[in-house]
């Protein structure tokens, strides 16, 4: 398995849509991604909502996260952006 730097939108969405999956389970769904790389990206996603280091996130990843309504794949906190209508649904 390789540890590529450039994540696709599909790979990013797999991580956001499967917050309860383990790194190994996600690695099996994404050919070419090892569990360590997935864990690192999950950490940057967690840092986004805790206002930590997000240097591992691309502009498109940040734009998606800023929309809100996703569950942190590290701590399982539901993240909501202020100003979004409550009728919007959560990404699991």
C-alpha cells in the first residue's frame, strides 16, 4: 500500500461517511491507502473542529468541512456550522 499525499474527493468522502469505521476497515475500502495515512487524515479532520493544526487538509477538504453537518471520525462529535438551517441532514 502506498501513502500518497493527494487525496481524492471520493476518498475524503469515504472517511467522512464512515466515522465509526476503523482505519483498517477504511483501508480495505480504499486501494492504495494504508491505515496510518487514514489515521493521519482523520487527525487533521479532528483538528479542524478543535481549531488545531490543519496543514494536512487541502482547500477542497476545508471547504467541505466548513459546510458543517458531519461527524468527526476521531471523537465522533457532530459538527454543525452556525447559520445552517436545522432541516439539513447530518452525514453519519
